[in-house]
C-alpha cells in the first residue's frame, strides 16, 4: 500500500512540476480552468465522490487565477502581454510562484479529499454552485457587469 501511495505522490509531483515548467512566462494556462458549469439538478444526480472532484477542480481555478486578477483574467497571457519584462528575475519570481501555488494547492486538495466527504451532500452542492459563480465573475472581469 505504501508503494501505491509513493507512486501516486510521484506522479502528482511530476505533473505539478511539468505544469509549472510549461507556463514559464504565462500567469496561468487554459488547463487550469474548468470547462463546464453545472445546474443544481446535474449536481444532485452525482455521487459524493464525483462532487468532491468537482469541488477540488473549482478550488484549483480560484486559487490559481485570483492572484492575477488585476493583471488578467484570461488564460495564456504572458508577462510581456501586460507590459512586464520577461527577464530572468521576473521569470524566476513567476516560476517560484507557480511552484508554491501548486504545492499549496496539493496540500489543500489532500485536506479537501479527506474532510469534505463528511459534509452534507447539499452543502457540497451549494459550495460548488457558489464557486462556479465566483469563477463566472472572475471570467467576466473588470469590464463586465457585476
């Protein structure tokens, strides 16, 4: 069983490193974003395990995108796109942030997958719908209608 845990950890670690390296000069990429919003009826038809997975995905997008809201709310925007020089210092700062964000998210994901299944299903559904509304507001941006 410990070998399985080690393999899963190694896989997640390598994926997070690859993810961080693939976005050296971008704030976040399209893979960081969810691609579907749900209705309450759709969520009510899902099992708790599936709901927890959706919960994690929504938290991930919020955690990754929120720090950049004053710069951009769009994926694949580079430093140069917003007028920041792509010098080694700035790239190093961005890379360090990507790594620390993924480490923090992985810790949060571990807590969520352990504790959230104890929550009432209705509260998990409400939380997912709330997170999706936050994500919609983030995607609308400062020029949108709040």
